[in-house]
C-alpha cells in the first residue's frame, strides 16, 4: 500500500517532478540530465523504466529494448511500481544524508539494484529464466549487487551503500528491512533445495555480516557488522560476533528504521 502521505502514485509523482524542476533550475549542468530522467516523462513508471534501462543496457543489448521489458512488467504488475515508491520513502526516512525523493531515484544504486531485481524476479516467474539471468548479470555489473532472480524481496527495503551485497536463490527478505554493504545471505555448501536465510520484518543487518543457511532472523532483530550468523535468531534481539551470539536487544521494535549501528548500546540494555 502506498504511504498515506502520498495518497496516490500521482501525488508522489507530482512531488518528485517538482523536486526535479527545482534542481534543474538551480544546477544548469544537470538540467538536460534531469529533464531526460524525470521532467520529460508523464508518470513515475516511465521515468523509472528510462533510468533503469540505461543502467542495465550495454553495447549489445540497447536501452530501448530493455525499457520495453520494464514497461511491460509495470503494466502487467503495477505492484512493482508501488513497491518502488515505498522503497524510496524508506530510504528518505532512514538515511540522514537524503533530503529528497529525487536523490534516491537518480543517484542511489541500492535502490536501482532492488528495482532491477524486481524485473528479474518478474521474468523468472514468467519462465523467462535466461532473460532474468541476463538482467541479474547486468545488475551485478552495474551496481555491484548480486541477487538471484528467484529471491523474494518485500517492499520498504533499503540496500544502504549496497556494494557487495549477495542474496541467494531461496532467500526471503520481508517488508521493511535495511541491509548495509557487503552483506551475504548465502548457503553453506552445494546443497540443493531451500538453503538460504529468511529475514523477517523490521530487521537491520550491519555491514559485512554473513548470514548462511536456511535460517531465520526473527522480526525486529539486529545483526551487528561483521557477524557470521549460522543459526536461527529470535525476534527482537541483537546478535554479534563470529559465530554470532545474542548480546542484548534493540531499543525499538523496528531497527531497520532507527539504523543504530552501535551494538554495545544494545548490550548495555540486556
């Protein structure tokens, strides 16, 4: 559901376009770029498909061909557009360095990587697996984020800084999760079947954390930076270390929103 502050995707688009017009007027060097990416478009999905297709394209696969795939997906599955709007709102509310929707849309590669993955996932479920794997490969090259097309990712997800994030085939990331750079949601070997982590709502995963195997990170929990998690994590706790152990509990129900990285503060509350 689109956040109540927007009421509709049209209202969100009006705000975003207004931001773009202001930036184009203030910074002439960016004017043509902002017009091409945002101002020249009639709605958000048109702008988004233009930006993402130019990220994914290469000399062999032109942007116009990739854009047709995005536009088809957005037409047939409008929930993808709604999820993108909620993802932008998530970044704006969680990252103190961000002050506008426009900044997320045109600059944040974690946001781009997540939306490109949504297309790969759409194609995967349409049995267009070779094309979905191509999109995954291009996403990895363009953004430094490697997400298997079959991985399930909810909305309101922030991939912060994003470089080096790896998410495996049977991983599940629920709504309202924050994941920092160099995080791996991986397997433990060459086993088949359901073999990757399940990340529940409200979780924050610190930079460099490795979560391995078909395990669950419980709702509202926090994984400290650099941790290696090899077993289930209960709800509403903070884990840290190699292997990770419970050291305390977050001071809020949604660590993904507070983004507090200091696990020593959580330990003091245990």
